[in-house]
């Protein structure tokens, strides 16, 4: 969130769609009875699509880290190694 450009985003501390500070109020599309909300032009620029969900690019980055991430990220095993160990145990 502090260095969004490092991960391919322009905005890391605000949502593409929502209201309130940082777009953190889940009001996208009129949710929660809120008629007014902000919507960005390019969701790919934002780490968060709304107050709760990272965008598709961020989700893919998470999936890659969980699949092949180092121990510091995916501990004690990443998913690739975990599945490999499971197959070997059979």
C-alpha cells in the first residue's frame, strides 16, 4: 500500500469505488442505501476495487505467492510444495 508502483498500481491507499476516506465505505453501486459514491475510470490503477476486495491483478499476485512463494511469504509450505508432499505421502 505504501509503494503501489512497485506492484504495478498507481493507488494503494484508496479504493476505486466507494465513499468516505480512502473509498473505505462499502457504498459502491448504491450499497447500504448510499446514493453517492466515487467510481474511478480505471480499476487496474487501484489495488482495491472496493473497501473489501483487491482487484484482479492483485488477486493473481496473491495466488502466485501462495502457489510458489518463499517461506517468508507462505509458511511453512507454499501450495505447490504442499501438494507435492501430499502426493509423495500416498
